C-alpha cells in the first residue's frame, strides 16, 4: 500500500502530526510519502520556485492586506502531480494557504482520506469558530467572503467521497452536524506520539539541564502571545495573578519575551523544534498549562502527559479527550480563570507520583503512534475496499 500525504507545512500542530503519522506508517510497513510546501524544497514540494513565490504573495495579500481568511481560490499544479503519482490513496491534511483550491479537491482521482486539523473544511473562510456546537446552516445565506467561501465548498464538494478523520470526538460531532460533510464517513483518529521520545525523565536532572531552579514549582506553557486570542494567553495571565503561592517560576516556550508574567519569575525559551529537547523541557515542569479557547486536539496537552507531567486546561472542545479530570490533570470550567488557578494549585498540591503514572498510562493507551498507525492502516484498507466496489 502506497499513501501520499499532503499538508502545507511540516511545522505547527497540523504539520507535526502529519509528519509523525507518515513516519509511523512507514515503520509498520505502509509506504508513506509527505508533500509539504514549507519549508520549501522543490523535490519535496513538487512545485516550482515561481509557483511557490506566487503562493506566498497570495497568502500575504489575503491574510495580511485584505484579511479575508482562508479561501483557497487559485488552482495548483499539485493536482496533476497527485493524479499522476503511483500512490494508492491520497491523505490530505491542512491544505490551506492556497495549497489546493476548493474546486480541485473533488478532482483528485484516487481514494481520499482527509484529516481535519481545524474547523476550516466545515466553516467559511475561518479556521475556527467559538461556538461550542457547530451549526452548519448558519453559512447558507451569510453575506461576505465567509459565506461565499462556504457556498463554494458546498457546490464543489456535493459529490465528494472522502474518509474524514478527526483527532477528537468533539470535532467529529461538529463534522457530523455540518451540511457539507454530514453524509461522509467520519472516524476519530487521535494524533500519535513517539513514546520512546516523549517519556518520563528525572525532574531534577531535567531542570539542571534546562537551567531551572530546583526549589521552585515550575509552571510551563506555550504560545503565550496575548495577541493570539484562541490560545488564551490572557486567561492564563489572569489565572496566574490569582495563585495563592509565590513559590512558583514560569517558563514559556513557543514565544519570545522579557516580561514577568503575573509578577512571577519568567523564563522565555523561544521556539523549540527538536522533540527530544521539548520532552526534556516537559519533564522539568511540575504542571503544563493549556488555556486555549478551542483545540481540535492539543498536542501540547498530550505530549507532557506522555512525559508523566499533569496538564491544566479548560473543559472544552478537543481537550476533553486528552485530559482526564483529576486523574491526569485538571479540566477547569470554561473560561473561569479562578477555577483555572484552582486547577494549577490542585496539581501542585497533589501526589505527583500518582498523577505522573496516570498520565503516562493514558498516553500509552491512547496516543502511541504505532497503535495509531495500525488503526489508520485499517481505515485505509476500508477506503480502498470501498473504492473497488
């Protein structure tokens, strides 16, 4: 079996999960290739330098200048290359940013699986919406770019046959409620982890390597930019202000800065792309915070648990699947910063050994990439069997 994965980037949550899945499939004997446009390499991207430049200009115009969201309007030469490939099955991931046009997707002439890493396929031009449940018919008569984009999807994809894969039960329910995909097959396939990389390590040794003090409680979180409304940096800052302890140090990855958050000692670590380095960072922490308003899954919640570190998040969206309340962390009432602060304090005061064991056992049961790859292979076999009939 040969599978061709397509995703705009190999970085970011969607790109990382796509690459991990492709690698895990290769390990279990499924021949798997991954095409991405960022970082650009002609041999990998399979499009020329000029087309890549045009793609970048369009994205800047749409996102920075006109601020119209994701409309996937322009065709790509990738379609021809996909249809000429020797792959048995095409697996789409995050194909936004003009990687393929909306109208090109039903022209793929091979059996199709599609992992939804955000809500864009069922929305208009948005990547997420903030309603807890999704109402597909709200776009039917919506004016403007978003309504126009949704209606293009509905027309173009009316006869599309694709196996939809969602990383969480919450997103799967959203898809089933949508007008566009309510008749498609939908499976839940969590994002997998290499548990030989993301594994528990001695906390004190990890702290010494990372340069953190041994006598403080370490609160770790990522993507703390307050301009990113969805990641909830504003909510976390407010929660940290409410902590009843000053015996805390904060560490932030995925962003640069120099401020003290909530008046607490704060270490800004910048962007970390190496999985081993990230696993060591998790192991140094007492608790990892994920204050997102919407997460289709949340790899920054599953990764630390694989390292035996409990997680505090809001009891919302895909995070409900990842964290077990008061077993592997704490799920706070959305979006109650007082309860989030209570959750941090609960974790810091709980039996670390028990939480750590619970978190690792949950990761082994639900997020092992080899098990996820085997589950995915079975789904592929179903898709290919349907295509033969």
